[in-house]
């Protein structure tokens, strides 16, 4: 099947990138944009870092006021948008209830503790249980779109490859059967896409380019979008940029400082354009490209700014 025309036309999006490039904010912006169109959207903080919750001003853990905290159970944060944090123990209980047909708490409790030990020890099992919860939400049509605020580049490959790896090891058992349909869903570009985020610096762009290649060739997950975040340079017409370099008249100090800053900003945009070109070259044909200027807290809620910035390019 062909990939959708827009990021939010997918069913499952995995947002990732080098640590510190703003992937959580991008994930929140995508989820917010989808919700604004009326899509029932779930945003999941897969690492349970609390970063996504803080963007929406939501409490974490048990609150004295009795307000719904952000945890494993989705919490509504905006119209059509729910937020959750992945937790291994509840994911295990979900699995045991759904696939092992165990519905009684007295049965599940001790078994869940044992299964948690096995899941942490066995390669790929905890990853399958974590991502399996999200893909289950898609499969059961509980949400129109699930956006995963994924782990950083070095860990997302293992997370997305886990279903295929575990499926090969476990064969036809319950976990093996679950892994097979998950693998199929992850490989379907009509349902699943990865969104790779970078900033216009050498290391993030290099890491993002390598990650794109790894996702496409070894993980077999379609790269649906690439986001170059925090652009700071100023773009001027070539004639204006050339004129800046030719100005020889004597200027007062404040004017000279302003001119120097403008020259620096135009040179920075040139470097940013070169790095953006490298990332575009690494991206597969048809991947959505988004260039996002640096956002400032003084300009309003960051999630809203990111949503508007993404929508402007759709």
C-alpha cells in the first residue's frame, strides 16, 4: 500500500532523533495538530520521562488533589488528545489479560511479577510489550492516530525491531503470534511511519542520516517525515545578501553592530541550508519535510507554536 499524503493520515507515528533535538515537542505538535482536525489521538511518552506531560502542564504520579495524573492510563489533555506514559508492569498485566486470558487480579498479580522479571531479562520482550500496547490501540481502533514520543536514536532501532526478533525466537506461541501482527503493522507504510528530528548541527544531522538508513534498510519501517528543528538563521534574497558584503560607508557603532549581526545571521542560514540539504538527501523520496524556526517561550505555549509551525508546511 502507498504511504499517506500527510503525517497525520497515518495510524502510528514513531518520533525520534538524537537526544536534545526537541523530538518530544515535535511529537506533541504532531499529536496536537491531528487532534485539532478531529482525530482521536494518543500521545505516548515511551520512556516515561515526564517531558510530554510537562509540555501540557499535567501532573505526574499520584496527586493530593485527586486530579487524574499522567500514567499508564490515558489522560485527556486537549479535545481529542490523550496522553499516557509507558510503564512495564501495567503493560504486562494488559498482555496477560488479553493474550493469556487471565482476568482475575489474584491470578495476575504473582504471575505479572514473574513475567516482569523474565521480560527484563529476555532481549526484546519488554520492548514488544511496550510497543505492543500502542499498536493494540491502533488495531482495536481506540484512537485514529497514536504518536509515540520515542527513545533517542540509539534505542529506537531496537524498540522497532523487537517484534520481528521476538517473533523469530518464540514461534507460534501467544507472544510469537502477537509479534507477527505487530511486525506486519510496523512494515505497512499506510499505517506506520517514523519521524526523524534533527537540529542544524553536524552531529545531529549525521546521526539522523544514519538512523534514516537504518530504519529503511534493516528495521523496514517507512520514514514518513523529517523535521529540521530550531533554525536560527535569516534568509535574504541574494541581491540583498551581496549588498551587505559590499557596504563600505562609515557607520555609527550601533549600525555597524546591527549590520554584523545581520551578516552573521545570513551566513548561519547558509550553513543551515547545507545541513538541511544533507538530511533531505538521506531521506527517502516522498518523506514529508518540515523546517521549524527556533521557538521562544515568550511567544506563547510551545506545543501550540509547534502545531502552527507544522501546519504551516502541510
